[in-house]
């Protein structure tokens, strides 16, 4: 039996492991894919306090090396089930812990276009607050129609030379107050009833093609950056026996750390929260670990 089992090896999960290991607890980290989570896609991280610049890969590698040096038991296995008695069933084995921290993260919903994956970090981004600063006085586009897309466009309007906002419907789902603010910025051009169908670029993004849903002629728009804001997809359905989730799939918690099951905790992008950033992920991980340590000690 482990003291703490962490499901997920993104920044939240690995930070939770770090704190637990430093408290002399035995820790198992389970990850189905590569350690690091979404931060791996970040070409540069420049908004983490006291670190002027680091790649997402280097940040994840440093954190992984740190917990390995402290003696973490890390296994590359897909978690299939978590029970109320703190048993974790994976694709290869079954493990039991005194506490479990669910740090399963969320993945950005993608357009699914050819070249999209290749250009992530080279002009294609899913986080304006993370990457917007790389596009000072350049031309960018935001794809989406909800609050996140409109907020991203407003944020980018203060940085970029020009911001296209492309939405596939005639009307936005975003709040009217946000839309009013968006329309007040002179360097923003809104294109509705249109869909991005192609993304161009080899070493970096250079343009997109949009198709009007009413049959008008296709447009090719030269841009330096494309910010895709069509939502995220947490994968929490298998944990509903031990934790509540909302209609979007995010963990629900009154205090942001406890679930409905004693000694099972949540951390990171998988939970309901205002901001999903590297700083908030590591904060969640540390809080979840300290809470788990305190409560299993008691």
C-alpha cells in the first residue's frame, strides 16, 4: 500500500508528488501518456514567477527529474477505475493507497485540421494569456464564440496589431458586456458564420483559409498567430463513483480540493476553476498534497 497515489503526471500531479515525497510519504504516480501534460506543447514559458524563460518540455523534465530523485514510483499505465476504498485499477495492475489525488488534467479541443498539431507552438496556440506576448504588433486570429474566445480577443487586442475573431455561428454565446467591449477595439475584425478549413505553414504559421457557411467565396487570411478557443475536454467520467462532475465534465468541489469521498482529492485543470495556468496547477498540486498528508496523518 502506498501513502498517496497520484493519477496524472502534469504539473499539478507532479507537484503533489513532490510535496508528498518531501513529507517522507511513499508515492505512486500513474500516467497514461507522457509526463508534463499540456505544458509540453508550450515552446516558451515566460509567465512563471522567477523563471524568465523555459520551454514546456524543459520545465516538465526538471519537475520529473526532481520527483524521481526523491524516490517516486512512476508507472506508465492507464487508469481504468478508482474505488471508494482507495483502490486504483489500471490497464496492468491494481494499487491501493491511503489517499488518492486525481490530477487528470484537461485537453484543449482541437479543430482537427491537417497541420494543426505540427504548428502548435509555431503560431497555433490554445492559450492567449500564455502565448499572446509572442505576437506583439503582429496579426492574429481567435477562433470561437464563447466567453473565453472573446476574452482572449480583448486581451490580444492590446498586444497585436490586428485581431480577427472567427466564429462559425451568426451569434456569439459570449456575454453581451464582453461583446460590447470587443467591438469597441478598432483593431478587431469580427467574422461570423464562417469556419476555418485550412491552416498553412511549415516552420511557422503563415495563413488560414475560412469558408463562409452561406456559400460565399473562400478567404485566405495571412496571420502570424491562431488562438483556438473552442473549449477543453476533461476526461473524468470514470471517476463519478468517487467524485462529482459538472455538465462539462470538470470535478466539483466546494473548497477546490476535497471530493465526496474521504481521502480522495482533486487538483489542476480537471477541476472547476477560474484560471487554468501553470501557476494555478502547481498551486493546486501543493494544496492537495498538504491536505492529503494532514488528513492521513490524523
